[in-house]
C-alpha cells in the first residue's frame, strides 16, 4: 500500500507544496480510505450481526413481537456506538450510524440473494433482510444536533430500540396476514416456513414469542419496544465508551 | 514455456494475475460452501451418525414413495412407519421431549404441502413416545429439477436429525414453471413464491437511497478525512464550530423526515393490513397408533458380533401365544435390513436401499403356538462394514437395539423390538 500513497516521493517536500497538489493528495487519500472503511464495515457488521441476530434476520417467520425487536437493536447499536464516537471525536463527522447500517444492509442483500436465493433456492420473499437505515439516520442527526454523546445515547439509543418494529412493519405486515392450513391458523410467514423445507431448522428451534398467561398479552409490541429502548440506552453508552477507549489508544494517537 | 510465450514478463504477469484470480474465486467458493454447509449437509448424514444412535433411537420401516420420477409441480407422497426405541440412550435427549417430523432434501427442492403422523397435521412440533407405533405421511410438491435422495427424518431437540431410509427421486421439468398459491383467511389469493417481496424491496430501496443521500451530503465537501482531522485538532475544545448552520438545518430536516416516514409507513401498513396475527407456534399431541395385544414376546438372551465374519449372532427366547407358528423374517437395525429369504421376499427399491435380501439365517426353526423356545439368528452381511456399523465396538455404551419382524403361518406380521448389551468377538 505504501507504494500507492501519493506523497511517496516526498523527501524533498515539494510534492505537497502547493495547495492544489495538497488538495489532490487529500482527495486521493479519501478515495483510498473511504472504500476501505466501507468494506471493513460490511465485513465486521455482517459477521457480527450474523453471529448475534442470525436467524431472526434471515427468515421472515422468525420476526416475532418479542425477541426479534429486543435482540436486534442491542446488536445493531454496537458499530454506530463505537464508530459514532470515533468519527465524531476525531473528524466531527456524524455519519457512522447511517454508514455502518448502509454497509450492513448492502452486505445482507448480497448474501441473501447469492447464498439464500441463488445457491440454496429459497424464494426472496422468505429471506429478505429487514431495514434499519432510518435508525442510523436518527442516531447521526441527534448526534449532530445535540453535539453530545450523553444525549445521543439517551435519545438515539432509545429510539433505536423503540422503532425497530414500527420501521419494519410496512415490510412485514403482509406476512402476518392469517391463513388456514389443515385446520390450523398460521400467518403467511409461518406458511412459508412450513412449506419451504428447511431440513436443519425444525419448527421448534424458532426463538419466538410463545403464548403466555400474562395479562399484557394485547400489548406485546409496545411493551417490548419500550423495554428494548431503555435497555438500548445503556447499550449505546457502553459502546460509545468502547469508542472512547479506542480513540485514546496508541495506534490512533500515532497518526497525529 | 516462458520462452514460447515470446514476452516472458508479460506472460508471467498474466499467469500470476490469472492464478490470483483463480485463487480468489476458489476462496470465495469455499467461503460460500462453508456458509451454507449447515443448510445442505444434513441431507446426507446417514452413515456419519454413531451406530448406537442409529440403532437405538428410531426404527423406520415400510418406507414408500408414491413415485420415483416426476415433474416440477407434480406431487409425491412419502409414507411409512416408525417406532421410537425403548432403548433410547440415556445420554441423548429424548424424543419424548420435543420433536418435529421433517424431510431430508437439499433446500426447498420440494415444498411440503402436508405432513401427518397418525393423521395429525405436523405443522408444529410434538413428542413421540418410546415403544409406540406411528404412521407418517408427507405430501410434497416438486420445485427444482434434479435427482434427490429423499429421506424422512425426525428432528429431536437437543439431539439433532434422526434420519430414515432414503429413496432416489428424479424431478424433471422446468423450475420456472413452479407455482404455489394460498388463500388468506381474508379471501385474498396469493402467490407464495413472490408475495410481499416487491413491497419489502421497495421500502428497503427507499431507505437505502435516503440513507445514502445523508452520507453523500458529507462526502460532497471532499476531501474530508485529512482536512477535518486537522481542523478538529486545531480547534480542540471548540471543534463543534466545524458543524455549520447549514449542517444543523439539514440534520433537522432529515430527522423530521425520517421520523415522519417511520410514523407514516407504520400507519399506512396498519391501514392496508388491518387484520394480522402474531407468528403461530406451540405443540400438538399425537396419539400413538392402536395395536392389538402382542402375541409374540421376545427376550434377547445374548448378542455377539463376530468382527472377521461381519456376522451378528443373536440368541432369543421367544414366546408365542398366538394361534399359528411364527418365524423371524427380518432383522432391521439402524436402517439396515437383513432379510430371511425363506420367509420374506424383499426387492431393494433402488441401488442405495439398504436391504440384504438373503442374509438372515434362523436356527431352531418356527415357534409353535403356546410354545416358548430359544432360537438363534445370524445376520451376516458386508453391509455392517460398508455402512460403518462396526464402529459400534468403539462406543463407550456397547448396547444394541433392533426390530424383529416375525411372520406367522397365517401370513400375519408381528413387530417386536429387542435390545441389550452386545459383545464383540475378535477371533
Ligand atoms: Cu441419502
């Protein structure tokens, strides 16, 4: 990579003397570093998300009212938290929330299309990824407007947890329309899960909401959303703190 | 070779680039295979499982497929019977916990229209009782052309798939012709291959473009990384000055728009789909098949496996309380069938049907009505070896279980499970 750097033949210092040339060098640096960061985010985020959320995001019949909207924001806040801190602290750039989730979304679509659809033959309507980009936007906008990590964690973190379900409802609602199969009521999503055979993923491994005797029955969605929101405030603060530790670390100070 | 190419450096460079390209492609391919292995590998774990696990978990028998050659959109019925073993290993999670009747095919090459055990739909998970008899039936519709080894299987929670005997099925036709429809409880007819996808993709694209525009806004002042890094350093505690009034206005508009789109989208979806239900789950109960009181009682006196001869010798104490003489027609263990040709004629369904048509010998003949007698059976076949059943001597728990099929002089079949310790013979 060292050979590619524009300022390589610069022991004489003349190469970056004029501002026009300096500008060109900076642009080249951007052209080099930004795609690299994008690739890095795609790799890290999709790996991390596959590990923590995995099947909840892979299959339309896993997106229940209790576990999916709780697990997702907790896993989803990690990169926006860490890199939100780093990019704001070092560059005053409020883009980490949106950019990391854009990267995740792009990588997810590629993987669902190639692996799940073309290779494993599942129809796309069973394996489409959920959308979370709006959450990153909210995070970035609040960070910019408040200029405070505390406030961003408080409101951004809370909205991250609160809005996963309503944000995805326009995509998901058609799949939760009831159908009947052999005397059993199912949702369209359940029907897809039953008819499109998954040999290694039997029905019982789905971690979805089971019927309970709790009186909250009617209000599962809002309750989960609020609970996920509160939990995610602490979660976001924690990951921002990790970003703070990262910013302090030697390897970053060395660049300055 | 380099000389022949004329320009050696260019050729070398080209070949190096070619090699790199090929290596990258191979790595990518490997990566995808590894990612998908858990999805497809299960279809052929038949020999990989420990022999004890194969022998003393589920006994499958009378497996039938309605056809072995069909086209896309045609239906096929896979049916048969199974009996969870009474000798289910203690260290393996029981089928009496949670289980699901499934089909071992690579991905959704078939769709499952119906699956039942003893007439009860198996949409949900259930439990099966040890020593009880169950009849299953699965109706599938072919989706992708290809040649498939179709296995019935039962996923047992905590244990994994217990695979039944496979049958080769060939699917012809064109994958593009596949159709699958359903009617919702609201009376809407839907195409399950595509339903809801265009909508989900549209929303995803909308948010992607909207999010991307936010990022592009910041990219527009390019170069950004080094200049901003420097300014941020110069300004120190006053770094917030770097955020302009225009930035703030832009962020305010974006935040308002984002929240409005979320709320608007939610309300639009509520209005378009006023009736929805949560994902459905739960357990169903399957009553075991009713059977007449058994008239053949069997006790396993001794089981010895002679390794050099690939021969299983089992001594049995048989009590016949029926009205006609009975004799052993078949021993089935771990999906292998050892048939006594003198009593029962079995033709293998295909080249991978694990039937040894003439491999069972019975000593000390039929057991007469109201008689108790010790008989000895020998199951001799290379199948013990080729199907990797011989590794049973390496198990810390050297027990075996098998099904015996007795046939009466009146033609009736009696099914009895035997099991107990096994002793290997090395000489
Ligand atoms: Cu097979």
